[in-house]
């Protein structure tokens, strides 16, 4: 569902960042927020949990995390949107359209295999169960708009969301749309890339940089809420800093004009995806990232929304991953 018509049914919502297979940490976080296991499902008497996607990959208990989250969603005690890792899993198993020059929507390269490997290994011997989870991933919307607040895994782009929602009112893509994303820069590719991975900018002069994850990239992830950036460094939003000589480089007029901007008067927006570090806090009064690198021994973070119009620092709760 893109809308949340039963929002008044709950006294509040607990929005939870990227879990990445950290099932035990998730249980601790839920317990800390007053949820309890009732009839095998984690529930809160007055509140609903909202997951920002990326339940799978990397962590030690991916299957357990999926079982926990899906059971909550099916019982009505939670909702979950799609992250880029659920999208990648669907692409890994979905045949590419004929004539595309590749076998699957997500090519079976060594790099892509490394990302999904822990998930595949942990589901060895549970093939039927994994098929059920893949079916469930198709039901995950790409965003939620509750009116007073919004959720998307990486980036809220009004134009892309409006056009997509006119074709898919429940915000869940189908197989044909996923297959269409194989064509670079197509609308389908733009939807998944923008909403689930965020916006990026190419490094100047074809430069490349190696990230902390060992991957060499020619672009970097950028903020979509910076009002008047002047340099590359003003825009960078990722764990890896830009080299100083690139960070101080001024943006051109054209680059500034093409930037996406989520206005300060827009509803509250919660995203995951970006591997934040340190003490959880608002990015600005109407925006928060809840991914604090739990699977890299960071923090699994939630924000407890109870009707406020601004992101309040004392509404963040978290569990440190030891």
C-alpha cells in the first residue's frame, strides 16, 4: 500500500533501519521498544513497526530475520518496504528479457554473487522456503506515504514516484517492470536506481576511487536535500570521503540546476541505505537516515514517531551491535 489509511488505528510507528540478517539484534531492539512475542509473532499493543528494507544479505541470521519480519507483516504488526537488496535478489532469479544480451536481470558476476552469497548459503536446505520469500518480496512496496511522514529506502523523488504510482497504485512492481530495468536509463531502471540506491554524481575527468568495501567506482552518492551546495564536498553522502582535491572542486551551474531537492517544508522522510556512523540524529528537521551499519558492528536504529512534525533527537532508539 502506498497510502496508510489506517494510520489512526495506531498510537505511533517505530521505523526501523537496515537489518541485514541481524535477527538477534532486531529482537533486542523490539524488546527495548515494548514489543513482545505473542503467538510466535512480535507485537506491540499500540504501535506498528515499519521496516525500511534490506532485511537480507551479509548478516549471520538472514533466514531468522526474514521469518521474524514477514510474520509481523502478515499478522499486521509491521509493514516493510523494498530495499535494494530485496530488489537485487529478485533480479538474481528473474530471467532477463530476450535480446537483452544477459541471462538474468541481475547478472551473475562475482561481485553480485558476493553480495547475495550469505543469503544463498543460509537457505541451503530451505529451497521451498526461499521461493516463498521471493514471492513475498514482490509484495513489498517501493515507498510508503502516510501523509504526515514518508518512507523510502534511499531517495524520495516526487516526479519518479508520481509517474510510477500512476502505473502501479500499490507501489509494487511486477515481473515485466523488473525486466524492463535491464535497459540502462529506462524509466524502470530510473525508478529502482533512484528510490532504492539514491542519487549519485560522476567523479570529474573519469576519475575512479576505491571504497572501504573494496569496490572501485566512478561516482559517489549525494545528498538530495542540500539547499545551496557550492562544491562536490557539500554533496557527498556515503561512508567514503572524497579526496580533498575533488571535495573542494566547485560545482558547475548545470550540475547545480540538475540536483534533486527535498524541501524543508515537505513531510518527514525516513530512509535507510547509507551506512551512517556515530550517534543517530536528524539529518535536518524533516529528514532522518536510520541505517547505522548494524551488520558492520554499528547500531540497529529505530525512530519512534508519535505524531510530531519535526524529527526529534530523543525519539531515536538503538542497540549497539557487539
